[in-house]
C-alpha cells in the first residue's frame, strides 16, 4: 500500500481515512450530546437536523485544512484509491461472512434434520414399548394366577384380577397393604423366616407351598414363587409374587395317596402268606420236589420279596405325604447306625465284589433323632451305591463334622459307579424315577428310595444334594442338624 507524507512522516492512505472517520464520529457524538442537553424538548427529527448542520459547520474547516493545506495533490489522488480498497475489503469480508453464515446454516439444518429423525425413531420405540407394556399388562391382568408387585418393604403397589379370583379381595382393597396381610393363614415362624431370608438377604427366588385364607374364610393350598427384582447395583427395586391355587391338585394327591395306602395294606396280607408258604416249601427236605420245581419256588420267593419291598415303600410314601408319620426322637449314635447298616449289606457287597471304605470323626456328638428314620437314610444311600456300582468297584462312607457346615453332621456316600445322566439329574428325587442308564443294567428297583430319603431329611430342616458324572460315579451329601428332630405325633411309623 502506498504511503502519504504528513509533516514529513509517512502514513498510509487507509490509516489517514480511518483517522478522518474517527474524527467525524467523535465530533458527531459530542454534537449530539450537546444538542440533547441544550434542547431536550425537541423531537428526534429536529435533533437530527441540528446535529447535521453543526457537523457540517464544524468539520468543513477541518477538511479544507486537511485536503488543501496538509495533503498534497498527489496524496489527495491516493485517498479515493485507499477508500476503494477499504470498500473492497469490506465487501470481501461481507462475502466471506455470508459464506460462513450459509455454511453454518446448512450445518444447523442438517443437525436439525438428524435430531428430528432421532426424535421420530425414539417416538416409534416409545410407542412400541408402550404397546408392549399394554399387552403385558393385559396378559398379567388376565392371568389365572394371583400376581402382586410390592415395594422393598412388602407393600403392594400392583395386584391383578387373578388375586381377586383366588383371595376374594379386589385390587383396590389390597393396594397399599402388606403382602399377604389380608389372606394370610398362620404358618410356622420358621417358614416366614426362611422366606424373608431367601428373598431379602440372599436376594434369591423363593419357592414354597403354604396355606392361605380367602375373604369368605375358606382355607386353600397355594404354590408360591416370590422373586426380587434388582437394579444395576444389586439393590432391591421391588418383589414379584405369583401364587397358584393348588387346592384341587392337593385333594387329588391326597385321594391318590389314600388309595395307594389302602391298596398297599390290602396287598401286604396275601404277599405275606405267599412268602410264608414259599419258605415252608423251601425248607421241605423231602424228595417231593424236583430241581426245576425248587428253582420255580425260589423265583416265586424272590419276586414276592420285590413286591413286598415295593408295597412297603409305597406305604412309607403314603404315610409321609398324609402327615401321619410318627417321629420319636431320642439320643442316637450315627456311627453305630452306619456300622449296623453296612453289616446288613455285607452279603450284597460281597456278591458284587464291592469294597466299602469308612471314615468316622472321633468327636461325633449324639443327636436327638428317630433311629428308624436315620437308618432308612443310610440303607437307601449305601444300598443304591452298591447296587449301581459295577463289580470290583468301591463305595466310601464319610461321617463327620465340617467347619463350613457348623452345627451339622455331614453324611457323604461316594461310589465309582454308573453315575447319573446330566439331563436327568433334576428328576433324581422325584417319585418312581430311575435313571435310564441303570434301568438298562438292573430292571429291579422302585424309584422311591431317594424320594423317601429327601422327605425325611426335609422334615427336620436338613439338606441333601449330590455330584455325579455319568460313567464315573456319584457322591451324595446329607446335612443333619445337630439340634436334632422335633417330636411329631402320628399314627404310623415307616416300615
């Protein structure tokens, strides 16, 4: 840019122009302030006219002096050029600004479209979730089971129509009340302690059977499942309780159990007679019977014994399920009972060439328990291990106290037998169940022994479980509380 000389000092034309414009704006501002103060009563038009006139009067001498006295002719010719360059710069800046504004506008429009699209998709998702929730609510409301949702304190915040069908109380009546308060039937204190410990302390799902009372006073049997729902940090948000009325099922089961009990009693008399007569024939030393006849009698005797075992097992099951089993606890030595059972099974183990190993803790306490029930536990576990272990196999019994199972006696029975198929493990404690791999090798067996053992263990708050691998063997574990069994009045004992 070319330089102008003012008082022998070089200055650019654009700088000079800026100085001039600054002088004009400053003069205009001072004039405006002066006129406003001197003539406050005038309107904006009058103020503007006076300001313009005064600005012309004051700046005319300045411009005359500047143009004709200070600035040379050549320098005066440079001023328009500098002014044009400034104007060009302003125009370029305006275009650049417009370009940036246009670009920013496009970006904003794009972002707006993206946001709108996301909002549309979110709305679709929300609508879909809302519809799914409506479907879920309709399904839950229409379910035949009694379903309630409570807060962490057990206060009901939702109840479906199934709750009204089963209990007789409408959802409006139960909302805000403690779960079960209206329809609860008194149960053992231990039951409720276990329930709350399972769902609130351990935060696990609780399954159980209980009795409840309808609004009309009728007592019914119910199968209950209570599930805690947790947040991401593991804290309880609410509980979901599902209750099913199983009164009819229980009545059918009771009728079936009573029939089995009656039929078993009726069968015992003829079976005993058959057993008695076959024993007489077997002890007959005369030559009235040939070898084939004696063989047939032996087969009759063996089959009859199997029938007696089955009938006895069915009778035991019916007595347990009907609640007529008498429990007569007294101080017993588990080690002595175990030794006695092993002695009884000595013949069976020798026939199959099974080696029985035992290990007993020295400081086993005496426990108040029914000796007949304890014996049944040992008989079933040990006889099963011998029966389902191939010849030349090994069965081991461990009886003692374990640190991690304080206040309990641990019975551990292991074998290297056939094992239990993975897909059938969950059925092992059910009635009349025998695993496929043992049915192929041994057709005899009732499938009731482990069911009876579990029923006995559960009756005095014990625990039974197992580890097994098919083809490698099985280990059963039984925990018996050292606190012992509670006495129970009943009309029958296990056979």
